[in-house]
């Protein structure tokens, strides 16, 4: 398996087409400037050793070296060993509410950030389990298909924010429905659906979906986050979210509704506050679930490949330095840089 240890550097590859464009515009401007001095054919006779093709080749070598240097910075790695492991574990789908109300700060640092920290800690406790991520507001989407790749799960988790879904609301029913269809077909492993929400703006069907999940052997956990007293919703531009009357909108945990959904699915409701009690209780509940064999493909012994890329960079730079901009009468007879007629 090939991967990049630090893929954030790869966005620098956009510099290549940018520099090629600048080079092209400069060449056009230079050609127009030369035409003001006289006929191009006459100018070519005056400087017979000039070679435009060699200049293009030198520029191409520099761009190739730059591209490979960026790839080297991203640390390419190659998995040298692949194994199929039979491991005992459960499958867990986490449905995370990312509506604007989750930005409230009645839980430190905010409802959403606290939820993300909880999920990250939960993943750290996973050993032989599979995890999938769903985000929902007015709609629900799969953020990460079910996997045993905990590193990828944390990466996807960090990118979650309310801007991922334009449609506001809290469609818990849609999130439960999508979660039920996101598990594998393995009947031997325990299956858990963890919904983290403040329970506001309920759009219906949540209790019905929870009952259906229970009938299909899935354990439903509803984690209600926030306080029942309510808190304002911070906005980047105008301080706090306001309604059409100019009043500050207060968002409170709908604990009663969360409990009803958990009861409908014969599951468990857990209140999330600033303590670690909710995490401890959830860990205990998940550990008690039935475990089955999970077949997973594991890539290990990743070898760094940037050294080979660095050597290619040096070779291209050496070739660019050795190649002269003007014609070399010794190598010109090899016809390497002549136009094909």
C-alpha cells in the first residue's frame, strides 16, 4: 500500500502549473520584444548558437525537480507487508450532530468540540473494532465508511464542522436510518449506533428508526450534550445568533426527547457534561457487547521512500546544470534538440 505520511504538502504542487503559466506569458512577451528589433529569421542568423528548445528543456527539468521535491516533503511510504487478520470486535457507527446549535459553549470548549474529543478518546480505546462516522443536521451524510483504520477516522473527525451541511435542523431519524445501512453484513459481531446530539429541531421518525434498529439487533446509544438551561450560539460575524426580532437565540438540550429515542430502541441514554463520566459509562457499555470475528486487511512496516525521490531531484538538478542554454557543437551532431520536421 502506497501512502503519504504528510499529504498536506501536496497542495504545493499547484505551484507547477502556475510557474508554467508565468513562463509561457514571459516567453510571449520576449518574442514580441524581439520582433521589434527585426525579422526573426535574421536574428536567428545573428545568434546561431541560441537554442530555445534547450531553454524549454532546462525549465522542464527544474519543474520536474520542484514537483519531486514537494513529493519528498510529503514523505511517500510503501507498505511492505500485508496481512489478513481475524480479530474479535464490534462495529460502531457514530452519528454526530453538526447543526449550528452544537456551537453553543455550555460544554467546554463547545458542544461540537467536546463531542469530537469524546469520539477521539473512544477511538483510542478501540482495539479490534470497526468504526464509521456519520454527520447530520437537516440531512445526514456518511463522513467515513466503516473501517478499522483509526488514523483515518481521526483525520476525518478533525475536518468536521457545521459548514459541511448547509441544511439546518436535527434529523436524528435520518441519521439512524443511514447508520443502519452503514454496517457490514457480518451477523457475528455486535453493532452499536452512537448518536451525539443536543436534540433540538427534531424532524420526526427518530423513535421509529430506533425501534427498527433494535429489531435488527443494533444497540442504540443516545448521548445528549449540553445543558437544559440553554446557551447562546456563537457566530463569527455578529457575536451570537439572533432571530428575526433581533433577540439572541438560546439553545437547550432536549433531554426528554433524547431519552424517548433511547427507550424506543431499548438502548441507553447518557448525558454528556464537562466531566468524563459519559465517556467512562459508554466505554463500559461497549465493552459488554457481543464480539465477533472481524476480517481486516492490515498494512504494516511502512518504509520511507523520500530518499529515492530525493536522488531523482538531484539527478534532475545536475542535468539542468550540465545542459547549456546555447547549442553545444560537440553534442549537436547527436540531434537531441533539433525540431522534428
